[in-house]
């Protein structure tokens, strides 16, 4: 499965579970760790877990096994690592505190991904 297919499945799963403020960042030019980061917010611990479960289930159904996830129990910041695509699901206060979009300033939002709500532009720092 290539990066684009992973990204499409992740975005679909997040939209299905009504993720808030979905942002997709292309970071390959800034790090060797990953190519793309997906950042979104959940409205409660239950919603954050539902978002994570939805993504994991959709990826598993597509044949992607071996998920690496952190933070599921506390459900304040869940990180799901699919190698070339990393997903961050935040509680609102944690997202505001860590400001990943600002940290990765200068990234280019992935424009060709179509989501129901527009992808928020991230201004370079």
C-alpha cells in the first residue's frame, strides 16, 4: 500500500467519525522520519478513541497489519504510526499546547486531498 492509499483511508475513516479541524502536512522535505502527518482533534476521550478505532479498523480491513499506536488509554493525544504516514489525534487542550502545525512550520498542506471540510492552511513560522 503506498502513502497516498494510506492517506486516503485515514482521511476517510476520520471523516466517518467526524474528526475536528483535520490538517494534513507534507513533511518529507523536513524529516526522514515520515512523509506525511495527519493532525486532527477529538471532542472527548471517547471520541478520540472512536477516531483511532475507526482508522485502525479501516486500515486493517485494507490489509495493513502491525499498527504502532501510543496514548490510546489516556486518549488525550493518540499517535498512530503507519511509517510514511503518522496520525496525531489530539484533545483540544493538548493540540493547542503542542502546536504541531506551528512546530512543523513551513510545511506544505497536501492540496490534492479532498475532504468534506476544507483542509486548513498552515502558515510558515
